[in-house]
């Protein structure tokens, strides 16, 4: 690997020992030195590859601690992309093109229309016709293939569309009632199915019995499409400057196997730290394990993530996810809230308190780092009661467990987590995408405890950022950590417990994330660290807040190798020195 000298821009190191520099030197996948330009030229030596940043800001690669890169990549792999479709004729043309290269009889699956995954800024209602095409319109694209335009979680109620062959493939005909369970089956005035279904018709986080039976008749991703989708998703992350992802939620053995497949094929363009969810609850069908099966699975899964791994794919820890999101009505509340269909509910516990205690006790006794996905007040209290009891009974020193989500959390709960030695990863995009819905379904009083990022820091908790379902632009997530604006309404939930300073918002995606992942070789630019470096077109530490989301990544290095290049920088030149 050629030594690389980067000059010509401000170096924002995120290293408290030296926050700024003029240049840095990369070699053998590591940062050799960071400092003044002349010193770095001497350190690089003759023959070094010279990169002129052209006034760009040079900074460490970002770390997304809740990307769902594997899941979202698998969802999209092999699908007809309709996210930016403009009208029905555009949709038909894209499906027709796919049909031309797809054997007759095979499913053609499509993405939803609009901006995943909340579909607030753009949805099917922004098509020229303001609605999804019906089955007859989709039949014009192909009559030889079943076609489905999907609905992706978490938004609920949602809407899907089938063509005529798709309706036949899932067994739907005009004899079916207009509504089965919570699924509305649209018919025209003549009583014919239009192919449009509404309600809990998402691809996961749905347990509607009727819709679940339809899900079982849909095709599963193949290894090829899953691998291609995940590779494309990693490329999207590196274009945004993300060089590391933590896959700590809803990871099942098949997902970890796919990451290992990509690693063996030399196809990983990000560093990945992965764990396994002991009993994943978000995909249909969810058939709860018995207590004995759950107990047996703990050591089985621990063995699968116990190896050291390497610098690109690390595994470790175990995850437990007792509850679900408010969008689908599963958020565990003390007072009744409204589910997606206007009915009062106190939420759903997917995993029993007995399983939760077995998980906590096993991780404590075996010295395994636990990752808990908890978002609701009742979930926090249930878990904390268990964890505090186990801590009194089991002598384990390393309590740096991870609380993931923490969508709502009270001051008392935050202090209890800090006392237990927890670290936190969450998404500022939760408030952006869910804030208005929380106010409507739970009540505006929930806003005071919604994503209280400053409260978590003040309590002494290390804090990391992730994108999850929210805007997949990390720069917008950094902005949202400061503004706490809600999508669509213009409301800002930016009280003193919520809003962060710019430097703390950047730390959520760099040094804070590295601390939460216990990965000291990433997250900042200093000698000996991995050469994960990005060059961006503005200074994200000082640019106006309303310009931050527009940050463009000009080049991304992973271990000193270019994994994204916008083409706007001059090609690296070989240095010639007298």
C-alpha cells in the first residue's frame, strides 16, 4: 500500500489531544501521523501519493450504530425501485423493463413509492395520480408475472398493490369480505378487487393473522439478491461518509452468515460489528420460544459471536428486544395509548419477564456484553428492576452494556442506567419521524421525555448515533440532534433536555460511537488509528445549521483505500521531491 499524504484542507480530528491539523499521513491501513503540513511532508517521505483536499474538510469516517444495512439492503435487493417514481406510467415502464428479463411466472417485487421508511416527506400520495395504481394498470406492465408494490415498516396503516396475477398467487378473489382482521380489501363499485390493500400490510412488525398468511406466500430474498442489496446499501453509506456500522438489532444467524459471506468474498466496504438477537420478534411468523428453548439458545448464540473476528467484521455480545414500536401499537405504556386503528392499548410484551431475567443473568454470569433494545417507559422499568436485582446477586465487573433506542426515557431511568454502567445508542431521527405521532397517540406530555439527548449526556452516559428508520443521511441526523424538528409539522421539540451542541452531535457519530462500541481504533484521526477518513465539501463543525444536511462527501477512505469518490477532487498524484 502506497503512503498517502493529504493536505490542502482543514483536518478536523475529533481527537481531544489535537482537535485540528493541517495534514495527515496514511500507510498500511493506518494513520501514521497528524500535524502541521511541513512535518507531515517530512513524515510521508519521497514517493508518497499526494492528495490535495482542495479546501475540503478532512475528518474521521462516521459510525452508524443502528444502520440496519443488512436488513434494508435485503429488502431492496432485486426489487424494482419505485421510491422516486412520478406517476403510474413511470411505474408501469419500470415494471415492464423488469418483466422483460424475468422468467414468466416469477414474482416481480417493488419497493414502496416515496422516502423510506416513514414516508412523510414523500409517499404514494405524491404521485401525479395521488394513489397507487390498481391491478388493471399493473397488468399493463405484465400479465405473465405476479407483481406487488410493497409497504415497508414501520409506517402503519400502510398500503400495497397487486396485479391480477399477484392476487391469484396469494389466493385473493372477489369472494373475500371487504375487511378481514384489520386489512381492508379495496373493491370497485362492481365488487371487483382493485388489487389495493390497506392496514397492517407492512413487511415486518405486523402480526395481523390474515396479512401474515399472505406474507408466507411471498418470495424470500435469494442469496444473490440479498448480497447485491447489502453491497448496494453499503455503497450508499460510504457515499454519505459512513465507514463503520453496528448491526445490533434483529440480527439472526442467516444475517450474520451473509456478512461472513461478504467478508470472505472481499466485498465489505464498511467495518461491521455484529451481534445476534436471541429471539428476534419483528419478522412474521413470530412463534415464541419456550423458556427451555430460550435458555438453550443463549449459549448457542453466544458461541456464534464469540470469535475475535478481524478489523472488518467483528462479532460480540447478545441482543434482546422485548418490545416493539408505537407505529404498530406495540409500545409498552402505563396509560392507554391509541394503536394505528384508533383503539386504546397499553402495548405488547413480546418476550416474558422470565426470559428477560434469564438473558440478563446469563450475560452477567458469562461476562457477555448485552445489548437491550428498549424504548418505552414500562419496558425500561421492567428491565431496570431485573438488572438491579441481578447486579446485587452476580459479581460481574464489566457492565458496559448497551441500551439501544431509548426513544422515551425519564430522568430517573437515565440515572439508573448510568448507575449500572450502561452506554446508549439512539437515533435523533426517531423524534423527526415519530414525534407528531407520539403527540397524537400518547399525548404531547410524551415530548418532554422524547429523545432527551442532552439529559443522557448530563447523566454521564456515553452516547452514539444511528439512522435506523429515520433519514438515512447522517448529516441530517447530526442536524436533528440539535434541532429536534418534527417531519411535516415544523414543530421543534428542542428543550434543554433534548438539544445538543454541534460538537456533541458530531461526537455521537464519531468518538461517542467508538466509545459505545469499545472500538478505540475508529472515530478520530490520530497516529495508530484505522485510516478511515472522509473529505467533505464544508466544515460540519461550523457551517450554518440549515446547510449541514446538504454536506457532500467528496471521498471516503476505509483503511486507506478509496471506497467512494465523487470525482470532484483531483486524482492523487505521486509526489516528486528534490
